[in-house]
């Protein structure tokens, strides 16, 4: 699918995230994740607004782009789709923990539009898949980038997965569950490797 609005969303995402890099073995520009998320959804929906929301799903969370600007540029439906997959921001005055951010995110998904669930699933598919690909042979780098909170990470993502499983169906759910299972096995392996260092 290609359209003028999708082109505008790609350009907006590229500019808004221009100084951001992905975590991983190679510091790829962040736009690669957004395009990959949209490409993933292309297999499951022909809804232009959902594709645009996939391209812009991290703008409210990770840039200075405002919800009013998002609505003005891309309309109310895209605004609603993106808002539902936006985690709360920490501020200098209030630090929000990883676990709390994911809890709030999961609660938002329970009442989010179906398009937001599609974006969330595609986002996690790409994040989980690239994490396994990038860190399988470099556990130390994974710990350096993400820390050792293995149980908290697993619990938080399992809660999100439960919502996605309750609200989505079809081929994208099958892909999501397959990739999530690979990610869980990866985390178990990293944890076991880390724990073995302290076993006498």
C-alpha cells in the first residue's frame, strides 16, 4: 500500500526521530523500526490510518510532537490509534518505572480501538524478533542495554500478551505468539547464563 498520506507519515517519522538510534548490535536509525512495524501490518490490514499509526506510534512517547499536532497533521482516527499505544513519559519530577509503564500500557490496550491492538502486536513482533536476532550471541550487550530485570520484563510483557490474545485473532495473533515464545526462551537463556556465573 502506498499513498500520499503514508508518504507524509514516513517523512514525519524520519524527521521526528532523526537523532534516535535503535538499541542492538548495530546502531541503526530508529526509523527502521517504524517502517518495519508498518511493513508487518501491511500483511494484515489495508486500513491506511492503521499503517500511518504504525509509522507514528512512538512520536508522542519519544519526541516533542504533540497530540494536537498529530491530529492536525493526520486526523482524529490516527490520533486515537497512536494515543492508545503511547506509554506515559517520565519527567525530572516523576520517574515512572518500567513495570508501571507497561502496566498502564496494558490497561490502555484493554479498551483501545482494534487498530491500536494491531499496531501494538506488530510493534512487539518487530521488537521481540530483533532483540533475539541482535543479542543471541551477545548476552552481555543485552544486559548492558536492558538490565537484569528478567522476571519483571517477562511478567510485564506477558500481561501485554494476555490482552492482545484476548482482543485479537487471526494470522497476526499466531505470528505474535510465535515470536513472543522465541523471545521468552531467549530471556530464559540469558537469565540462566547470567545466574550460572554466580553458581559455585
